[in-house]
C-alpha cells in the first residue's frame, strides 16, 4: 500500500493509480448510446407505421365504395407517414455521431498514449462502424418509404381534388426534402459502412 502523494505534487510526478478492476473496458459512451437510442426509436416508429397500414387494410371497409385499390393506397399512406424529413435529419445526426467517434478513437490509435488501451479504442471503432451500417440500412428504408408515401398520396387523391394539386405538391416536397438529407447521409456514411482495416478485424461491438 503506497502512501498518498503530498499536497501540491504535480500530476506527472504522482505514482500511477492501480487498476482495482472497477473500471469497465469499452464502456458505452454518450454518443454511442444516443445513436443507438435514435436508431431503435426510428425502428419502432417505422414498425408502428407498418402495423397501422396493415390494420387499416384489415379494418377499413367501404372507405372508397367500389374501389378496393383506393383502400390499399390509403393504407400505404398511413404505413409510410413516418418517412419524413425529421427522420432523415435524425439519421444524418447518427452519421455525424459515428464520424465523431471514429475521429476521436482513430487519433488515439495513431498517437497512442502509454496510459490508454489500444484494444479499447478498436472496440469503439468497431462499434461506430456497426452503427453506421445500420444507419445506412435506415437510410435505404426511409428513401423507399418516402417514395411509397408520395406515390400513395398521388394515387389516393387522383381525381378527387378537382384540379387542386396542393396535396401532390406537398407530398413531392416531402419526398425531395427526404432525398436531399438522405443523400448527405449516404455521402458521409458510405465510407463508414465499408470497413476493411485488417488491424481492426471483424466487427464486434461488445
């Protein structure tokens, strides 16, 4: 058991603190928890929208008499309303969090500190790449949802608005806004999803 250093001892002159095993290696950091929370929330939102669309088909009868296809388009609209610019902004935010984590931990590997554990940094890098891959999956699904929402709204109200294109214009603006944000996320996140650094090895986010 070592005596405590005298008051005023410079940090570099103090003896190293012994690791008693209470420190957790590779503990989840705030950006990682935030990114996963966003992805899980969006997955639940999309799942709920899909369930709503299916329930709409099952429970709705004679909404558009004589035209079952209108009921189908209307149900698709309900199922894809989650594919909005807000969702695209959140996905772009997750990509930004992945970049932040990769930059921070890559610098630690490039300029290692004797007191830091490189394996800990590699674990965070793997985790960021894995999160980026799932985010890119979300980007693709959101793009498909935005297209489906636009098509369904146009098909639902076709011939029912007497020349009023307000709803169609709004749906098109929503789709274009989603595509612009998703293009930025794809441009920034594409390199993050491709990870072939032999020094890091297989993805393992544990």
